[in-house]
């Protein structure tokens, strides 16, 4: 079944009957809102540093890395078995990454090395998110925005 082939009525029936699909769409929406807010917060944080020009550049340049790695992650996902279990484990890893980031941001002065660490941790988390989206996408149109741009 292809998402494009579904009419609005059929899609509503599918969403009503399939709780896991509804949950996945809600989680994906919350994830995208959280990513957007995180990016705004990172740019705000970067602009307040003494090395603000470099920091803003790093946020923009390193923030594009997940889009470059998406084709590799899509290939790896196609070869994956036990997708649901691995997606759950990767979600736990993402949560742990953000807990570590929160601790680092609260405990250490914002040196350039700490700032780069925070950005790179977000890049790793974004790559995990892309990998998870590839594994859990039931319909071609429900993946990440980077995947949908190529289809």
C-alpha cells in the first residue's frame, strides 16, 4: 500500500485502526518540532559566544552532515534485520546523548571544544534519527524530509 494511493477517507480509517501508525506520526511530529527548537537554541547559544562567527558557522556547516550521510544510512537500513528492536535501542541512545549534553552544558564553561562537542553530539543524534526513520517508515512518504526530497 502506497501513501499516495490512499484517499483522505481511507487514510483516516487506517490511522483510526492502526494505533502504532498514529503513535509513529505523533512521535515524528514532536521530533521535528524538537529538532527545530534545538537548532534555534543552538544558533542563539552560538551568537552569544565570544567566538560567535566561528560558532554560527560550525552550527550551520556541521548541521548539514546528516543530510550528506542519509544515502549511506538508507542503504544500511535496507540490509537491517530486527528493525523494531534496533530502533528502540537507538532511541534510548539518543536520549542518553541529550542527557550527556545537558550535563556538559550545565557543568562546564562554554569553551570552543565543548561547543564543538555539543554540535557533533547533535549530528550523531540526527544521524541516529534518520536511521530510525528509515527503519520505521511504513509508507514511502512518512520518512524524513531529506528522504522525501529525493523521491
